[in-house]
C-alpha cells in the first residue's frame, strides 16, 4: 500500500494513525484501501556545519573551492543543491548537486571572492538555505 499527500505542507516530525477514510479527508491518497496505517511526516532541515574553503591551487593553472556539510537529520536528504554568488546577498545561482556531504567547485577564478549556500532535497521537498559562506580563492601564485 503506498500513500501520497496532495499538499506540499510539512509538519514537525510526527507519527499519526489514519484510517483509509480519514486519510482521504486529510488529502492523502492510496493505491489500496484497508485498515489503519501509521504515516510519518517530517521537516527536511537546513544542512548544518557548512564549511567552504579554498581547495587545491596549481600556480597559474587552476584553483577550486570545497564545500562540506553534515547530513540532515532526523529526515535524511537524498541530495543537496549548491548555490554560489559573487555577492553576499546574491543573487545565488545553482551550480551543482551532490548526493554526499561535499562538493568540489572547479569553476572558480583566482583571487576572487565567492559566497556559497546549500539546501537539502528529498524527492520534491527542499529545505531552506544555509547561511552564506564566504571564500576567497588564492592569487595566481597560490600565495
């Protein structure tokens, strides 16, 4: 038996007991009918402990930045979207996604300041965004 909710609203992590009739009244639909079913809902939290640092630097050739974070809990994300801006207040542009807890941004320039934000995703859910983090890449000499 699979259940889906037509509303995008998320409640605090809670377990509820629904009958098929009560589920239908609450906006849930099912591929089958039957007795009571425990349904869990939750909130997808903003990723925590986000860190962005200048990564590998090869003088006059390339530089990158590395963004890392802790996995979301109690609801686990199935992916994360990394956003970047040249200004602290944005606008932020999605630059990539990660299934794990790190992202290597190789599309950066020497001696440039970038701001990163991160949001967690799970199916069609999206968390809020993390606090912007500032990273300045090294000069072409890697100094």
